[in-house]
């Protein structure tokens, strides 16, 4: 049974609500005024709500506000209809509007309860404020750290760079610091994100890429010296590469630092040269003796021969013997001269891959004869080194000679105090680890006072009397061995025969002779 | 020449000793060679020696010790020193070691010979 709208709105048969109020104007006014005020107020609330939602687009559950607005408009409408029905008995219409209000209220109330847990979960402004404060603190700390580290990166004189290892294994520059940009004449912005091969000159790329590859493949920190052509000329860098790995252990980044050691190298070479001359000076006395011996033999035999020739008593066999002796003696002198000549050379030759045993051998040969005169024996033991090392052979020889000379001085000093000594043992062997060569020089000169042992590599430290030692020998030796990537140590040892002495141990990193990684000095 | 003056040579360099021995023998001396100071002192103790020709740097007793030992026994034995070292400040230059002459290597054997003649008071007929 359908009821038409006309019939629904048909007011006939009803009396206006005002009748119930007996049309008393005071009561009518009270109702009208109250309902109108309530209605107007209710109507203004959704406007405010919508305005709020519109302005604060990030409000959570904004649709809830719209539901509230609908519910309040419906409520407001019922109040206006209450005024209307005071005079016009549209109770059906009023009922319908109340029905709509009921649904809106129900929906809003239900939604409100349904949302309650989530609304409670929303952070309160106080909580937000606290977390904001914490965040601000965090940001400030991070800013400070950032400033500190970027200060390091941007202000250090050392050349710093970050190389990214790309998924295909190639390398790209991630960042370089201003120092490197300045030294290398590079533009940090142009370099960023570019592959190394595209970013720098081919010659430079050929030098650095094998290093990056070595770091990437070994996953270990490596350091080396390299001579690079820079806008400011040729510079020597001591470069260190540190791999950065991801969780899977793959090298994803390489941190690099390069220290310009050109000046230090030059000074070092100058000091080495000075000490070489000083060593040469102390060797000069020995050399004079060495040279005078063959010269003496030559003079004696030629005078001999000449005298016999004058007296017509020279047999051809005797003449031949004399001449052969003379030739032998000139050869002996020639070797000595060659050695001294090489020793005095300024550049000392470039960096080479060489067998250290050969160096030790020629050092032994240079002094063996001279020492034998002083009843000091040089005993060679364990000549089993297979590995080669990288450096300048003559410098290593200089270090060994210096050790011999110290050993000799210790032996002579011990003898002067009535002790028995006269044996220097020298050994060259591969370290059992297979990566380094060990050279040991052991004397029986009584050892070094343990109190001064830590100082013996210090420049100008000497235990010898004034005029006997410059105090530079061991410190220069230390510098040379350090420059070769090795180390030199000294300790007192008790010898088999009951004596005591000092043992110097030089450990040098081994180099495969076939290494493509050969270094050449361009100096 | 008064027959057979005996010269003791102390020199560790065999070839030099051999040549000097040959030269001095050729010039009429009787020559004995010792390879070091100890050996030379033994020879000196066992034989009559008229002069000593010695090197300074030798294994087993150097020349200076040898001369000291000999001067303790004979203050007038002529000594000729042959040395490869600079001897400007050598103690051997002192008067008390005389009769002693020092020559730097390489030495001229004729000079050694005439020095020995002079020190031994030998005059040669022209």
C-alpha cells in the first residue's frame, strides 16, 4: 500500500504544535528563540568542520568530520522544523527529517566507536612535541657530525677520494676532496658518477685502475707509492686504499687517501746521499788499503822484471808470469773502482725488482778481505732466498755494509776490553710465510746495552766515541728499509759458543719477479 | 857486499812478499818471509836477522805490535815499514823507534833495497 507524497504532506486533521502551548506568546517565543539559536549554531558547526578539513589536508579520518557535519546539519534541521510545526502541523515531514537524523547519528556513533582504537593510537600533540624535540636534537647532532667530517674531507691537505665499485666491477668516482681537485687539476663536479676511464687521462687511468682492481679483488687495505704526472709536475704519492664491503662481503666502495711525499722523498734521498758519502768516507780508509795492495804487487813485480831485464837475466817464462800477475792485479783494482763508482752515484738507480741475496753477496765481498786482515770472519749461512724484493739494490747494499761496519766496531771494541770476538754471521732466507725475505746479520761483539736498544735507530744516536760514528747509519738504514716496505729490528742474542752479540733482522716484502706491477721511478 | 845479510819480511799479501823476496835475493840478500806478526816473531827468535821489512796491517799480530816486541829485544835492528795507510799521525814516527823508515804502498823495491843498504851501512862499489 503505497502512500503518495501528497498524502504524506497532508496536514489536514492535525493541529499546529502552538495549540499545545495554548498560543501563549511567552512560551512560543521561548521555543522559537531557543530552536532558532540551536539550529543556527548547529548549521555553523559543519561549516567550521569542513573549513578545518579543507585547510588541514593531512587530518586523519577526514571523512569522519564529513559524517559529523551531516549529522549536525540533520540535528539543526529538526530544530528549525520544531519552530515550523508550531504553526504548521507538518509532523510527517518532521518525522522523516528525524528519521534521517537518526540514521546519521547512528552511523556517526557507530563509526566513532569503530574508530576509537585507531583514534587513541594517534599521537597526542604533547607526544608529537616530545618526538619533535628528539628529532631536532638528532638533526643537530647529525649536522655537527656532518660538519666535522665534511670539514675533514674538505680541509685536509691529504688527497681523499671515494670510488664506487659498479655492479659490473668497473669503477666510478663518487667524490673527491678539494685537496685532490687542487693537486690534480680536477673538477669534482665533472668527475662525480663518471667511470674512472672516462673521467681522467688514459695514462692516469692505466696507473690507478690496476690498484683499484687489486683492492677490490683482495678485499684488503693496500698501500703503495706512486709517481703521478700532475699539473704541478711529477709528484710522489703514498696512497692507501680501504675497501668498504656490503653485508654479503662484496667490495662496493673504495676509500682512498693520497699523501704527497715528494718533498719527503727528496729530503730522504738527500740524507741517504749524505750518509752514503759518510759511509764512503769511513770506507775510504779500507779502500786505500785495498787499492794499495794490488798496486804494491804490480810495482814490485814490474821493478823486479825491469831489473832483471837491465841485467839481461830475464827469462821469457818469468816475464810472462810477471805480466800475467800485473793484469790480474789491475782487474782486482778495476772491480774495486767500479764498486766505489757505483756507490757514489747520486740517483742510486731506479726502483727495481731484484734478489736481495746478490746485494748481500756484494756487500760481503766488498769488506771480506779487509775484515780478514783484522781477523774478523764473515760467515754466510742459509743462502736460500728465492723471493725478489722491490727497491734500489745499492741502497740495500749500503744498509748491509753499515750493519757490517757496526758489527766490526763492536768486535774491535770488545777485543779492546779483552774479550774474544771476530765472527759476523749473515743469512738470507725466505720467511716461512712465503711472503717475505729475511736478512740477518749477527755479530759476537758483546751485544748492546738493553737500555739504549730502543734508541739505536734514532738519528744522531751513537754509542761510539766522538769522531767514530755520525749516528746516522742506522737511522738512514731504517729509512731505506721502510721505503722498501720492510722493517729492521735489533735484539741481543746469546750465541752457541757462549758469547753474546747483536742480531739485526731485516724483513722485506717479497715480490714475484714476473709481476706486471713493477714500479719504475721517474725521478 | 858483506855476504849474506839476512832480511826478515813480514807481509801477508803472498804475491807482494814473493816479489820482494825475489828482488832482495837478486840483490844479494838472504830473505825469509813470514805471513804475519806471530810467525815473524818466531822466525826472529830462532834465527839471526839483520833487518826487518814489515807490513802494518796483518792478521795475527799487526806490524806495530811486532815492532814493539822486537824493540823490546833489540833497540838497534833496522826496520823498514811498508804501509797502505796514511801514517801522518802514526806513533811510529817517534824518534824512539829509530832506526826505522816508513814507506807507503806501492813501494819501490829499489828504494827499499837502498834504504836497507844505508841502514845496514853497506857501501856498494860504483
